[in-house]
């Protein structure tokens, strides 16, 4: 060991001793570490376990990062009393949260306005920033909006022109979302008008939504979902014979040029040969579509994506309560039915990636929420899905550059990325 490494290791040991002395019993530990007898040997045993686990290169860690390794080392050495002292440090205090009466007052004002945009900035920058130290650890930072919303709209391809009513309904949804709105259904169903009329309606709807978003600060992204193939008759690619060429041109024109639409194409896992030229062409456009499996789950609401920091969990519980209060106080947002169904079914509301959600966060939940009734259901997305999404992006890039091949692999990756997440913890019935 070099002199520099020896010095770093010595500094790490000194820091660990000081932390132990601060957390457990300063007077007793400081006396024993000089005598190195009896009780003091326990100190050295704990320090040795920590150093062997994290290595001397961690000498530049911040002090709070040593808390859980020290707790685990105390438990490994059989000193449960010390471990409990460290446990007390990582349990949150209710004083960090927004008072319940204040939360109800904020929500009541929000309900009066009917949508969150006029009030949430004020609340976020004043009240919440003082009471939610990690309020921006959740995505989105807007406390009264969802991260992602999937809505089912009526088709605009019927005989009746309903573009204006669909546009108004969609704008109401956009007000409550900060990340992404996925719009399904507007291009589904049989084509009951001419192709020219269908394109005119589609253009009017997109332009109205685009104009609204341009006038809305921090508005969400809007993606339009198209089911590229359903149950075609034998010998045909699409449900209606004769639509193949128009659909391909429709998708290409929608994702090209100025004001290109953000498309989501739901495709079968086994990509038919006749569909491949259409997808290759779409992937080379200015705004290439997102491909997902036609069988992947439809998630009507994702309230937010959780970071690794466990301190954000109590904030999560309060934010969920805020959405509940909006309905309890008589609010009638467009997401009311979906929210009630999700809560009654104890379905996941918050999303987390397994890669970002370490075991320490799960242990934290067990210590602070023993009955788990104060937490909503959390969905944990597998690392396999995350890797599959990364591989899918590389494969689509290859296909878009006309290198050919990879279609069988595409179907496999679509199945992987379409896997539903597992539920991180159980939950009771939360019917309002």
C-alpha cells in the first residue's frame, strides 16, 4: 500500500469513529477508542467490516452516505442496539411534510379553478419548496399534474365531424399533465369519409392542439397512437382492403415536414413482410414514430417516476393524497373515472426503475411504513425491460439506415419492452 493510500485509509477510519461516536454514545466511545480494550474492540470490529465492504477509496463520501453501511456492520457484529440508533437516523420525520390542513386549503383553491396551471407555480416556489426539501426529486415537479396520461378519444374518421369536441376534450386532459399525453382512438375505426376529408380533419385537430401547446408554458408532449394492423382478412394487411398504400402515406406525411406529429405505432410482435417497408420509411422521417407491441399494457395514469432517493417516499404519499382530495372536494377533472378505478383495483400509480430503486429504498419503506397503507402502489420496471429498450433503440436506428435485417429481433424486443412491471408492495382498498 502506498503512503497516499495509507493516509486515505487512516482518514476513513477516523471519520467512521467520529460518526460512531456521534450516533451511539460520544463519551463512552471516545474513551474506549483510546484504551482499545473491552467495549472498544467492538468499535474496531464495526469499522473493519465497513472498510472491507466499501473500500478505502470511499474516503471522499459525504457523512450521510456512511449511515447505512455502519448500521449493517453493527448488525453483522451482533450489536443490535447500535444498529437501532442508526435506524432512527434514516426514518423520516412528519415535520418535513406539508401540514394536512394546508394541503387541503391548497387543493380547495385548485378545485375552484378546475385545472392546476394557475396555482401550482406559486405553491411550488413558496409553500412546497419550504416543506418538501426533495419536492423536485419526483418527475414532474408540478405537484398537481401527472407525469403521463393515456386517453381514449372518439375517432375522427366517421361520417360526423367531431374534431372540435375531440380537441376541447383533449385540451382539458393536457391541463393536468406535465410529461406526455398519449392520445389513442382518433384514427381508429372504419374510414367513412374520403381520404382527403380524413386528412383535413387530422390536420385541423393537430394544429389546434399544437397552437394550444405553443401558448402554454411547460406543456406536455402529445403523442398520437395508431394501431397499424388489427385483424385483417386473409390476404390483406389491414382491416380494410385497399387502405395499405394510404395508411403508409398517411403515417409518412404525418411524421415529416414542419409541424410533424409525434406518433406511437402499435404493431404486432411478428412484423409481417408487407409491413416492413412502411415501418422502414416511417423510421427515416423527420420525427420517427415510437414502436410498441400491440399487446403491451395501456397505462391510463402514471403519476410520476421515482428517483433512487428514499426520502422522496413520504412526499409521494402526500402528493397522492392531494389527487384524492381533488375528488373528495367535488372536483370533476377528466381523469376522475380512471383514478377511481386505479385506486379501487390497487393498481400501480407511481413508476420506478429497478436500476434506480435500490434495496435501501425498500428497507426504508419497511421501517417508515410498516403497514404500507399510507403509500400508494408502486410499479417497479425490471432492469431487463430497461436494457431491452436500449437495444430496441439501437436496432431501430440500424433499420432506419437501410442496413436490413433485424426484423425477427425487433419482435423479440417489442415483447421484452412490453412486459408489465411488478408491484413493489401490496396495498389496501383505497376506494374513495
